[in-house]
C-alpha cells in the first residue's frame, strides 16, 4: 500500500473517474477534486501500481483503494475499508498532515474505520515532525461527538415535485412569503438564524458557538455556495443552502426554520428551489438527514429523495 499526492492533471482526472460511482456519498470531497485541492492523496494498492515518485506517468483507477483530503477535516472516498492497512496508515498519515484532525466526514463505514486511525494520530502531533504531545494539542483521544445521518439522493424523473409553503400550513398563513437568494450583503440579517442552526445541528454538546465563528461560516457560504432564504412580511424565517458543489452532484444542507414558523412547508419550498436550480445546472441534488429526524426524512421523500446510504460526521 502507498500514499500518493494528487498533483498532476492526470491525477485529478483519475480522481474524478474514481469518485464518479460514489459521488452521492462524497460531494464535499468531489468539490475539492473539482477545485484541485493540494491536500488530496490517493490510497494505492501497491508500490508497483504507480511510477516511482516523482513521476511522469498517471495512476490507473483500478489500482486505487481510496482518496482522502488530509486537512483538519478529513473528507474521504473509500469504497472498501477492509482492503486498507490500518497500521500502515497510522504510521504514514502524520507525515502528510500539517495540523491535527478535528473532523472526519463521509460514508459511515469508512468514517468508523478512519476514527480508529485518527484516534492514534491525534494523540501526538507536531507540525515539523508530524508528532506533538496531546497535552499541548488540546484534542480528545476519541471524537467528542459523532452524528449519524441517512444519505438521500433525488431520483424522481422530470421536474422536482412542486410543494408550496401553504401546502403544509397549520397556522393559516397565506401570502406574504417570498424566497430570495442571499448575498454577502445579507450577512447581518442571516446571522441569528445561522447561529441557531449551528447550535442545534452542528455544535458539539457543551461547546459554545461564537459570533465570529458564525460570521466566518456565513461569509464562506455566501461567497462560495448558493443560499436561499424565505421571508415572511419582510423577515427571514427560514434558510437552506448548498454546502458542496461537486463534479456531477450538489449537496444541500443548512436547512433551518425559526421555531415559531415551523410546520408551514418553508423548508420544503427552499429545498425545492435549490433542487430546481441544481437541475438547471445539470447537477444531481443529494442531502443527508439525522437518522432520528423522521419529519425531515418524510418531507424529503415527498420531494422525490430516496435513501442511498449512511453518513457520519465525527467531531474532535
């Protein structure tokens, strides 16, 4: 087994070809391949499978076992973790990592495998040597929180099912609603809703979400992703956005409605709008929903999504 940096144009083409059958479960990784990230590595089956480094030849996709983004967040595409050598990865990954791992995100079986690898790597870390005593890193031996999700992809033929906000109204609201596309000029009015979303859906229990962290997240989102909000009488009461734009897929996330305005179909209307925009761009919509969130799961089914796997995010 060998780790090979993804660097050449041929490498990125091989990475796209390898990811293609699995992209629904690794859109964030696919977006990094599309943007030619410098933190991607191939997991290759044997030393003989590639030209010795530095090389001029290209990697055959038949020799690939997986692709990982080696950064503070590990995104990955590993179709069969049982083919990987755990001890080899524990020994070699620290030489590629420039910072401690704070999150692992991807298909559940491979995420569970990588958690065991990262637990040993995070025990000690030094940017210069790859190792540092844990007491100075402030990281945990094990993830502080693991969230499990159902992956869903949109499979309906034709157009997305049309769902109007009033279709689910239980409060009698009608009219006054409008869906808008948000820009960086909307950061201030989006801030409270984004902060509530991050506290409820993302934060590790007991960890405070700072206003600065919310602003950084929002600024990056509004600069690089598509964000829609639903207003009622001029106030933003719900939001949804893409959180990764891959090669052939778009991942939808950040779906959140203010508690006072729930059960009015606002989330469905926003997801529908994002799906329609994605399909016009010839991108396939996917999303993931917490395993116990059956109301959201049922809503996405009505919109034409079907379950396609399991997804996990581990936070350190």
